C-alpha cells in the first residue's frame, strides 16, 4: 500500500491486460527489425564476416526490410545517391542506416497509436 505522497510504485493490476501485451509484442517486433538492420551494418563494415553462417540470412532479411527505401538515393541531390545501396560487406551502406532510422520512426508512431488504446 502506497501512502499519499510516497514514491513507492503501486503493485501492477492482476489479470490479463491486452494493451500491455500489444505494447510488448510491438516492442519485440521492432527490436528484431532493428537487430537485423544493425547486424547488416556491422556486416557491411566487416565486423561480421559475409561468408559466416549468419551472413546470408542477415543479407536476405535486411534487404527485405530496406526495400521501402531502396530507390530513395536516386532523388538525392549533390551525388548523395552514391551512398545508397552497395554490395554486402563492401563498406558503408547508407540504405541500411536510412532504413534503421525509418523503422525507428515507424516504431515511435506505432507505439503512440498503441498508447492511445490505453485511453479508450
């Protein structure tokens, strides 16, 4: 029992909470997406070998996750489009960094929508 003005946290409500479950699933899904994209960035920088056991699954997964931003580079000014794309394991890949940032923004928006369900 928390007294008025106490800094103690109250005990969580017992039972099933759909909103909390949805938040946890959303956080898990976006954490896995970000894990794959960070692994691809590490693979491109040479920290993870391309010919390792996890190399091919990382490349396939990250290419699928980065597909929405694949052609953004052609519209960038000053030759910045050259930073976009590239072969796996051949250095910095701007597409993966942009995809990571994009998925992080999407995560924030989804979590905001999920939080609105708490108020309903």
